[in-house]
């Protein structure tokens, strides 16, 4: 079966998508009416309950990468490719909650922290931390949002035949509108709908892919006849050696705590009990849906060949296996994956510019009301930059997502040292982050340096180097005031 066998069905797709986006826009408007303060805008004033917290965390963690980029990568690898995120999905809420979650909820409620920079600035008694984090967030999170919006272009192209930039621009405008009006209230309310739709999409895509392939036995026989490597480790082209397998488990679990848009979710949670219940709900949703959608990518190898881009495999399974209206409903689940990630990151990135750079460094006398107004303008500006990034598409969804995720993951070092080591200093934290970014770029882009990682992901050596720098510089620089240390370690 080749990639051009089925003509796009634009009318059902447009009908369902317009209805879905209309509901999202209404939620943004409704949330805007209930958003009365910066606390409401950025962290729901710390009142999010179990269902909202659990689904919002996993739907923000899951993205177009989960539903398009990862199955697309697996489509070229086989069963071994399922190790990309499935094992990590089990721990990606549990580890952050155990290591940092309890303390963040307590500190957030007690001292009114709204962003990751609020915590780091206060812990290290350094306003410069705000600027460093804000700049890094712009550098890495705009590409991360861009990866999601590229997925919208892929979907629109498969279902309508229109150029990909049409989907990029359309999705960008909708997300900008509901984040600009509703902030985190709008983002988390829409996340509940989007997360539920994602689970449904994963189930349906998996079932359809099995039916199209004639059952598990037939699919596996077909894969065996095409290339035996599809059925074994390390997969086709040796993609998943054990070092990369281990890297992916750690990458998508341990390093999630360095992502500002996920870190901030702890400040939104009501209390510790809410957090632990939300972990159980979110972990179950993530593991279940990640397993099924990635398995569908394997099944797709047996039934669909010669497609323009591997990222198209899931939309094509739905397009070929369901009637146009049903396919469009579940494609909205993939759009939901991208939108739920973009909205969480967009609100967080807006906070980085308006609070962490503007209010703390540029205009220290700025009122919360003026920051609220500025937030809406900055949301639009960042949204336009993301749309431009999506139109020019400098790489595949998976590659862009992975690079951006890795860049923000470096903040795991100052976060963990800040929580567990009293002698960690601001200069040590800044030096660790700057060294980490330089190391990441070298281990990613320079073949000679990359070889030194011995097959592990660049984040492994980068984190080790960053941690060593943190310890050395902290040993020779002044620690924060005793009052600050007591405030953070008496919790």
C-alpha cells in the first residue's frame, strides 16, 4: 500500500476541527472571566485538584512528539523503538514528585512562587538567575512549541492536501487566543479535555492498526518478511543499542523535573495528598496511551509504505482505517496533544519574560496589573515567533523536541542541588547551567566530542560536567544568607 492511495477528505476534517477549536476558544474566554490575578494566570492560585492536576501534567508532558514524532521514528525502527518513551512514562511523574514535588508545593503555597525562576531566584538569593532562566527558556522552549505546531501542519496536509503552513498558522492563532485570555486557568481546563481525547485516540489508533494489519500474528509475519530487525533489539539500522535504551528511560523520567512548564504544575496543586493521587492518575494515563500509540507505529510498518514523511504514519492509519468523520474526531486528539503542550509552555515562557526578566530585572516597580497586561502582549509576540519557527521547519518533530527538552533539562542540576545541598551558591548554579548548555551543544553537534559519550545521550556527560562545575564553583563562592537557607531547609 503506498502513501498516495487515499485522497484527503477535507469537509469532515474541517467540520470536526472547527467545532473542537471553537470549544477550546470558549473555554479560554470562560477561564479569562475567572482570571483575576497573576496567581490565577500562572498557577491557578494553587487550587488545582486531583483530576485537573493529574491530567494536566501528563497532557502537557505528552505532545505532538508523542503522537506524531515518536511513532514516526518507531516506524523506521520496529519494536525496539518503543523504548523511546514507554519505560520513561512510568516514572516521569513519580520521580519529580518524590524528589522535588512535596517541597515545591509547600514553598509555593507559603511564599507565593509562581514560576521556576521564582523558586531559583529565592533559593539562590540572586535576581540574575531569573535572567539566565528567562533567556534559556526563550532559546529552547520556542523550538519545543515549534515542534508541536509543525505537527498541526502535517495533520492538515494529510487530511486536506493543503500546504503544511496553513495548519501551523491556524493552530498558532487559536492557542495564542485562549492562552492570552485565560492563562493557566484556560490551559489546565483545556488540558483535561485534551488529555481525555489523547487516551481515546491512542486506543482507537492501536485497534485500527491491528485490524488493518490482519491481527498480531499476520503483522509480525509481515515485519519478519520485510526485515527481521523490526522484531528484535537494537531494531532496524541498529537504532536502539542498550546505551541509548537506558538513556531514553532516564531522559523521559528523571529529567522532566527540569522542564519549567512541568515544574510549575506543582505550584498549582492544592496539597500533598492531591499530588500523590494526581501521580497515580497521570502515570496510568501516560503509560497506557504511550504504549498503544507507539505500538501503532510498529503495526503501521506492515500496512503503509512509501509515505512522504514518517511523522504522517498515525494520521494515515486513522485516515485509512476509519470513516472521515470518525478519523477527524480522533485526529483532534493529536491536535490536542500539541495544543496542551504549547499552552502550558506558552504560559510558562510568558511568565519568564514578564516576571523573571521584566518585573525582576528591568522594571522592579512594575505592578502585578501592568505585568498582567504585558503578559497578553508577550503571549502574542512569542506565539508569532513559534508560528514562524513552525513554517520554516528546521528539523523533524522528534529531533526538535528532543533537543529543546535536553536544553531545559540542564536545570535539574541547580534544582536538585538547591533542594538538597545548603552550600550550593548562585554563582555555582549559573556556572553549572552555562557550562551545561555549552557541553550539550558540543556533545550534540561535534562528532569527535559526541564519541566521548560512548553511545549515551548527550545529557548524561553534560549533567555530570554541570554537577562537577556546580560543586567546585560553590566551594569557592559565597553561599546565600543564612535566613534564605533556613527558609528553604526548614520546610
